[in-house]
C-alpha cells in the first residue's frame, strides 16, 4: 500500500517497506540498499552480534547479506540520529509501569506530532519514528522515573520484522501499527525530556542499594541517575560489569548507560574511561536465564531453513493509515 511518500523522508519509507518482508535477512538488505545502516543483534534480543555493535553498522548490501548468511536468526539493529536519518521515542511498559501517560501528555503539548511511523514492540511498548533534523545533534537519553527514552545520536533500536519474547516468553515481531497521513517532522528531544521527566527522580533506599545483578539496562540506568554524586564512578563501573556479563559490548554499554552517568555530572571522558576500565576487569560472562529461554523458544518456534520468517495472522496485516 502506498503511503503518500511525498510526505515521508526516505529512511522512514524504507523502514516501513522492510517491515513487510518475509525474513529479517531480506529486510536488512533492503534497508542497507536504501541507505539505512544496519547491524545484526542476537536472536530475540537487543544485544549486538558484532564486536563493535552499533559502530559496525553498514549500508553495504553485500556485507549485510553476508552477516545474515552467518547469523540467519539475527535481529536488525539500526543506529539512530544522523547515521540513519531517524530519531526514535521509545515508550516502555514493564515492571508494572508504563510510559504511555507521559507520552500522552507530550501529545497534548504538541511535542510528538511529527511522528511518521508507530511500531509496536513485543513487550507491549511503542516506538515513534521521526525524521532526524539535518545538521542537528540530539543525544540519546533515558527518562529518569518514566519509561520514555529518546534514541538519537549514539543510540540504536531494533527494527521490524525482528522478533523478541513477550511477557509470556512467546516470539512476537516488532511491527508497524500506524502510518501518519501528515508530513513527518523532527522531534524536539530536549523539550520532550523537560516535560516527561519528573523533577524528583525515583530514589533507592540507600546511597548504594544496587539492583539485582540480573537487572537490565533500563533498571541500571535509572539506578545510576538517581544516586548521590559520591561514589558515582564506582557505581558506573559496577553497572558496566553487569552489562558485560549480560553480553553487551563496550559501545552498547556507553550508549545505554552513558546518558544516566552524565545525568549525575560525569563528563564524557570520565564515563568512557570508567566503562573501558570495567571491561578490562576479568569476570566470567554468564547469559541470563531469560536470554537462554529466548534462544530455546525461538529455536522451537522458527523452522529451518528460513528461521526468521514472520509469523502469520495479525502481524501480517498492512499497517493502518491514521492521523492524530
């Protein structure tokens, strides 16, 4: 279905077309051929599959095809910001909370009206895709105390038709659910953050009070940003080690934890040095139980030789064309 391409920047149109492909390999090659850089992530996850993560992203269709010939079940990672021409507002719904009230407030304030594509995530969340403003640099950030994150410079997202496990550990595809009729326009990430982020972030019960060692990036980032200034380097180092144990590389760790560390007053050089030092510390790498279950579920659910064929049913319906 044609969706008024004259209103759409080419990268957004490419993401929508890729979502309709039957396999992630075809989708990844389509994106690269359209000039949108991509890189493989681990099956059913957001963790990069390549050594340098988002820094390895490529627009070369041949290189991308080679990656997916080696890793046919890999999810598709896409750098955000100037690299792809796309910024993303990521709305979460996890741990008994939701970012939807905050994003509805942003909608009432007219701060997210320029979205071009809405993508439903397997975890019942939502991603709003916006065109990146040429010449601007809006850094990625994680909302403190709310489940609204911005993925711009230095960030990345997993794009359709990638798969992940839902709350019941069932493989579900990322999929477009709405396409805008209006002209897509950039989002003001600074104004959005000022609106949605509470003035008093959530406080843990003590100065250290570390989360469980199996906590994911969102919990670790919230913990880092809500701690007192004293001991912030030690906490960042601890969190970076947890990320390494979960299989994240150094680049991805900086992308996911860096904004939270910066929120405490740490400068970029200190953040980079602390994370680099943490990754040099020897520690056994152990995969979380959920990641192991994800691999097993995806192996059972996806048949060979096309293991990333999208499931049938509702996910194969064309996206609805709407305007807010």
